[in-house]
C-alpha cells in the first residue's frame, strides 16, 4: 500500500578475542598503580568483555577517590592483535581539572522535603565533583520510589572550578489502598486490606496497616519506619500484630499470637546491613483436639516470649522483586530470656544465588540451615520450633516432614533443619512481555530434634534427607502473581505427607 517499509539489520558477530596483557599507566605523583590491579575484574587469558572493562574503570575510580585522588580520568586503551586474537589493555590514568560541588538545587518536589532527597546523595556541597558518585546518587533517589522521574544535570557554577548539580524530580503518589482477594494452598481462600503511606508527611517515613482474613489464618499488622532516625543513615521502626492460625490438620491445635517489636537497622557497607530487633509476643495454644498428641496437650495454654535478635544481610541482586543476577545472604541469631517464659538461643544461616544463563533464563541456588536450643534446662516448645514443608519444601504438605507423634500422626516440629533449592527459570514460547516463565526445580531438606520429657509419647524422628523434583509455571498477571507447581518426592519417610500440586494466586484492585 506504499505506507510501510521494512528495515533488516544484518549483524556479523565476528571472532572472539581473549585478553592479552593488562597494564596500568598512571600519571599521578607518588602513586604506585599496581595497588589498583586487584580491582580489575578481567584476567589475562579470559574472553574479552567490554562491560567488564567499564566495571573495572568504575572500581578503580572509587579506589582512587578513597585515596584522595578525586580528580582523575581513566581511559582504557585497547590494542588488538588480529593474528593471535588477543586484546592488550592499558588503563591510562590522568589528572583532570579540579572541580567542586558549589550547590545542589532540587526542583519539582512539591510534597517531599528537600532533605529527604539531599540525604540520598553521595556528594555534598563543597565536595570534589565525582561522576561515579553522581550516578550512584541518581540511582539512590530513584530507589526511594517517591518519584516518577529523576533527572540530574551538572552545570557550570559561578567559577570555572565550581559545578552546580541541578536535580529535577516528578513526584508520584506514595499512598496505597488495596483490597485483595486470592487463594493459596497454605491458607485457602483469603481477603486482605492494606493501607500504606511510604512518604508520610513528605518526610520519607513509612506507615502501614494491613489485615488478612483467610480460611486458616487471620492477621492484623501495624508498622512505622523512620529510615533516617536522628538524621543518620539509621532506620528505626515499631510493629504490632495479632495473628490466629488453624493448625488442626497438621498438629491438632489452634494458635493465637499478640505482640510487637522495636527494630533498628544501619549499613555496614554498600552491600552489607545490620538489623537489631526486640520483640515480645504472647503465644496461646488453644482448642487442642481430644485425640491430639500428649506432647501437644501438655503445652496448651499461654506463654510469653521476650527476645532480642540480630540479622546481618548481604545483597547485591539486580532486583529485590524479580532477581536474575546476584546474591542475597543472611545470618540471624535470637536470644530469648529477657523476662517472659521462653529461654532459648537460635541461629539461621542462608544464601540465595541468581545467575543469568541467557535472558530471560535464570539459574537459582539456595541453601539454609538453622538450629534452636533451650537454655538453663528449658525445653523448646512447639510454638518456637521449626516446621518444614509446603512453600519451603515443595512436594510435601505444610509441616509435612520432620518429627511426628507415632500414635496421633501430629507434626510437632524440630530444633534443627537444613534445606536447599536448585531451580532454572526459562521462557515458554510466549512473548516475554506477558511475563510467563516455566520452572524446573529440585528441593531437598531435613528436620529433626525434639525436646520431650514425656514418657508416653513415642516420637518418630528420622534425621534423613527428603527430596523432591518438579516443574512449575509462573505468570506476572495484571491481577497479581500466579504460580502453579507440580512436584513429586523421591526421597521420603513413610510417615511424611506428600503434596503433588501447589497453587498460589493473589489479586489487588
């Protein structure tokens, strides 16, 4: 019809080259350039990758900035040997004209206070101008989630050695009101209401209230977080909650928890963070079935837990919501015995690793171990123990593995567990914008260890490895995430409870 035309791009990849010699030439006074070599991510003999060259430049720029060489420029000089198919690299480091940040102008923030934006900057007024730190500042402001767009432009200041940083933001709504309905294998049909303000009064504070009413769970939560307590990079927050759970199918009892917590967090470095929390919880074991395990029946009643815990995390994932690359590791410890009835110490250590095989294929490896021990000859009771199965060990029901009363078949939890997952996610021959992925996975785990002074209860407790394999499909639907998994155990005990099909769906409107 003479109203369209086609463009065809023919791309020839060419031959691959390996890295030859790597040199560092620094035009800096009283400086040994070899101290930067360990920050070069490329190695001689590896396949040449220009993205790794850029990463190396950024890392060396940061190191030089820490060594008070703030005004430098690193230019990679590339010399290609076509016969040997190698690339020799020389990182040339030269001083640049000195420039300082004269001021930071922030525009477009009608509701958000200036200081909320300004505290995310790696540069302050009067600091040496640094391109890398300016890019990090822009990323930090974007990560707040308060703005539709963030544009940072350096401009000439009142003198040749001064720079004005112009920050233009476009605010977005930060309040959330959602009503949700859904279904999960764990809780059955559910309805929830959530009210949250992530930028309360324009101060960057977070306030939230939520309630969930499900077939086997009712939960009310309130939280408040100040991310910069006392104008420091030090978060502080409080939580209050009320939860009821129906464990009749798994362990023949109901549980009610009422409590709250006080928490603090601060960065140890760019990727490491420390969190400390104190919590006090009233646990109530109620409606114990007449045929329940004697072990459970003896624990019916109220119990107060007063505990302090810490959590150290390492996180360099490319996304916290849908990660495809990077690692997230955690180490938790908790001590109970600051008053109350519970006296124990527990620990948890784990890590998740994501590796992009070929977009959008992703390899995921996860491992975790945990233990809890009673102190001063105290037992670890059922509401403090670990339970494995369902979402954390597919192929088995919730609380599907681990110690069980031989007479009643009630799950009673364990003091020690280990679990792991290997999973590969891949496209399923549909357009990628639909957000549909297939999954192949293998889960392994074990749960063991019970404190039991009862002379009549016979506990089946085999500290053996359980394992299952399966396939699944996930969809990032407009109505919320949906995932279906089919799995089958191939290592199990005779008293374990299997689960072949698992379905999770949620929607908010």
